[in-house]
C-alpha cells in the first residue's frame, strides 16, 4: 500500500510541477465549447423565410403567428411577408431567401372541413443544415397552431411529419456541454496515466523504478489512480464552468450528483485503462501525439456529443454501441437535460463499468516489466 | 546459504537476434568484494548488468545474485540490490530529496529510517545544500552523485554501478571515487562496477574482469594482471613511417618482449624502460625511421587490455559520443 501511494504521489508531484499542462487541459475544452458552440449557432440564426399567406383566414393567421414567435424568440428565422407567390419563389431560387412558405387560399376552409389541408414549402436545398432547420421550424409552427392534420408539401417531394419540440429549452450551445466534459476527460486520460510511462521510458527513467520491488500492478494502478484524481478534478471544473457559460440551470438532487460523479469517474477510469492497453508499450511521445489526434476523432465525433447517434448510418451506430464516450455522453445528457435519476442511466453506467474492468485487466496483463 | 558468494554467474549468454551481446560468461564475486568489469563500447557490460539486476532475461545460463536466481525470483533479488544504471534516471521534476524519499518508499522503508538514511547519504555525496532544488537544476555530476546515493537508500547488500563516472570531468570523477571508497569502509557491501576507464578500475576494484565482444578475456586483481605481462614498462615511439623492417628489428632487441602497432605508433613492452629507451631509439633510426616522439610509462591496465585484446580501449573511448546514448538508445531496437 505504501508503495502504491508512493507511485501516486510521485506522479502527482510531477504533474503539479508542470502548470502549463494543467492550464491547457482546462482551457482547451472550454475554448472548444465556445468555438464549436458559436460557429454552429451562427448558421442557425436569422435564416430568411418568405411567407405568402393567400388565405388570410383564422388558421393561416395562427401559423404565421407561431413563426413570428420563433423569429422573435430563438431567432432561428426572420420572416418576410409577400403577396406574390412567383416573386417569392424566384427570390428563393436567386438565393435571397432560404425558403418560401405558401399558404393556399383554401387553407382555413380545409382545416375547418378536415379535408386534407396543406401548405407548400419551397426550400433552398443547397444548404442542408439550414433547410433542415427551416423545415423542422415550419412543421412545428403548423402543428402548434392546433391544426393537427396539415401536411407540409415540400417542393422536393413528400414530407414526413415529425414530432419536434419546437420550444425546447435546450439550445445547441448547452447540448454541447456533456461532449465538452467528455473531451476534457479524454484529454486528461491522454496526458496522464500511461503517457507518463511513455515519457519515463523515452527519457530512460523507467529503468530506475523497474529495478525496485514495485510490481506491475503497483505501477499500472498507481499511474491510473493519479491520472484519475487529476482528470476527474478537471472534468468537474469544466462541467461547472461550461454550465455557467451556457446558462444551464440545473438544481440536481443528491442522487443525480452521485450519477454524474459515477459517470465521470468511470469514464475516466475506462479511458485511462484503455490508454494503457493502447500505448502501454510505446516508447516515443510522438507516437502518442499521433494516436491522440486519431483517437479523439474516432471516439468523440461518433459519441453523440455533436450529432445525435440516432441519425448515424447503421455501421456507425454499431460502433457507438461499443464506444465508451457514447455511453458517457448519453448518461450526462439524460441527467442534465432530462433530469434522469441514477436508476435511469444505470445501463450506461453498467457498460462503462464493464469496459473499465476489462481494460484494466488487459492493461496489467499487457504491461511489460522489462526494459 | 551460498557460502560467502554474493554473485555467481555460470555460462550466461544473451543474444539479440544474431548478435551475441554476452557470450557464455562465468565468474563469482565474494561478499564484500569490489569487483569491476572493464571493457570498451558494446562489450556487453550494460547487458550483463541488466541481466544481473533482473531487467533482462538471459538467453541461456544463469546467475544467482544475493539470494536467488535472477530469472526465477527476480522480485526477491530486487529487494537485495541497489542499482545505478548507465543512463541518468533521476526524476527531473522532483527535488533531490524527493527522489531519494520516493525511492525509499518503493522499497517499503519506514518514514523515520528514510529520513535518516537520506540525510546521511546526501551529506556523503555533498548534496545537502541542494537537496531541495529540482534535479532539473543539477549539473551532470550532481545528478550522478544523487543517483548513486539513491541506489544506496535501502541499504542494499550489493550495489551495481554501470559506468558511474561516464561523461564527467576528472574532478567529479575523483569526488565520486572518494565517497565510494569511504562507503566501502563503512558498510560491508559488495560492489559490482563496470567501466571503460582504466584508472577507475585500478583505483577502486579489488578484482577486475576484462570483457570484450561479450566474452571474459581475463580475471584477476589489477596487480596480478599487470604482473602477468612480460616486462614492466611500456614505451611508445611515434615515427614518420612504420616499416616491416623496423618492426622486425625492434622485436629482435633482447630487452623487448612484445610490440604492437597503431597508426604511426609502435608500442613495446620492455624491462627497465628508462635504461633501454636510447637503445630502442638508435635501433629505430638505424632502420631509416625518423622518431618524432617517445614516451615511457609503467605498465598499466591499459597495457593489460592491449595485451589480451590486441587493441587500445582509448580508441573506443574516443568514439563514445554521449553518455546518454550509451544505454538509452540501443535497447529499443530489440522490440
Ligand atoms: N535491446 C537490444 N537490442 C539489440 N541489440 C542490443 C540491445 N541492447 C544491447 N544490444 C547490443 O549488444 C551489444 C552490447 O551492448 P551493451 O550496451 O551491453 O554494451 P556496453 O558494454 O554497455 O557498451 P557501452 O560502453 O557503450 O555502454 C551492443 O552491440 C549493442 O548494440
Ligand atoms: Mg553500457
């Protein structure tokens, strides 16, 4: 036990003497949050949409009101009213507007009669993200007007109605927070634990402690524990700061904090152990540098932190099934945004636990105690 | 127990691919002995120490160190030995004191004993003043002294030193020799040292083995080895042009025992060199050679080395670029 503590203390002391590493591990995820959060949000603001209301009846009025509410509230779109359908359509074609919504003159009448009321939506398909957003917004507005059976006819073809929560309180910026916390954990797991072993090996310092009675388990678990300590501290700090930055109001019960703690700790342990398996025998820091960029992309983007796992193609979905970061993101999203309790993220936690256990066993097994 | 043997090596061989780094080596070291391995670059000194200190598994043969077989009970052997590897291995981000203290904890030493021992050793190696500075701020010599002290913190029965003064200036070297000798007076410890410095082997070791290309060439005390050489002085003549005629003539002289040639130098072993130097120079001139310089010295381990291996260890030394490269790089090749 004293030996294990000595390994941990040595590692923590060395980390403390390198404040630049600490500063970078904290700053980088936060900068990432601000850059990604704002660049994606920029695209989704003030998209110009032309509305041609040929009906001017009670029901069409309500649809337009709903759209105006979106324009005034989240500001996803701005609305330009027009009388002439042709002028509106050519405006979309020329690129002046992102979309044109045409409400036909028989709209209110059809709604009242319940005889297949429909509206026409002409989208500028060249910009995928904005056209998708507008479609969702318009569908939401039509639904929210209480006219449930209206179909939105898109110029490009048939449109499926979707259940969209138009007035959700979670904006994109906030939804990035779990991902940023996971990224902080990844960075921490990358720069502590096994990486210190690689550095010692590179500098030839490993020889000095391989000569002592320290066992494989002492060395591996000591480095993992010190890495865990540093990384969870950073991750919690990032979580709190990014919640403040993005304005997530979250008054958790103790049980939820336990769940958050469990997810963060297990994810950290799992990634630290995984790094031991992957770079446990590497002897040059440059290899770690290359691997870290690669692993970050491989694990982070398919984690659901930026795009929902649900919209991945099948093969990528099955990768998300084994990706520990996907479980971590899912659990944090559920707790932070849906107010889930410990029990409702237990499947995520169970997976992370299994992942960690397997990786740790393999790590100790794979570690070579000779030079 | 094993009588009073500290190290027993028999038929030890280590190969890396097709290269035999240690070739069927056998020797014993008694308890309390200061034993040296003398050999040039690449002779296999570090490889041998790595096997004896459990870092490498031998290809064949075996070694018993302190208590047990190194391949069968490495963890028990590790408890009994202290090692100072060839490359610098202290932690740059820790202070000198922390380096020692953490090391003591790796051996499970209690706090009080660690403190006393660290204080004593830091004093011995003259680092008490700098104990709380980061090792990053140490000079090479200071770092080396710290590492030797660190290797002693847990009172090992056997201390292994792999080229302890490599890359250091003569003053630091003297300093290290000084406290190694002082240490030997105090603790009755066995020391196993490798070096390619003749003076170091001569100054410190009770017995040495000369190793070349992985093989032990000869073992004995420095006096014994020198005594086995024919003659008692060594003369080196530098001439403008070495000819077969010159060599033949020189070797025929009655007081000359042996000669060897390096570039434009001819080295001969002679009896009473001071009296015979003029005769040797005359003989060289008579064969038409121009003598540029002559030097004469008592025979040393250098001459022993040349006698047994046919080459000078100093040539090798000149090729040694950096003490860090010595042990840091080649071991990676095997993986
Ligand atoms: N891991 C390895 N893989 C392949 N070859 C190796 C390895 N370690 C050592 N060697 C080779 O074994 C031979 C002996 O090397 P070793 O380091 O033991 O020599 P040395 O006597 O300590 O030399 P030096 O004075 O330079 O330290 C060298 O030819 C070296 O290249
Ligand atoms: Mg060596």
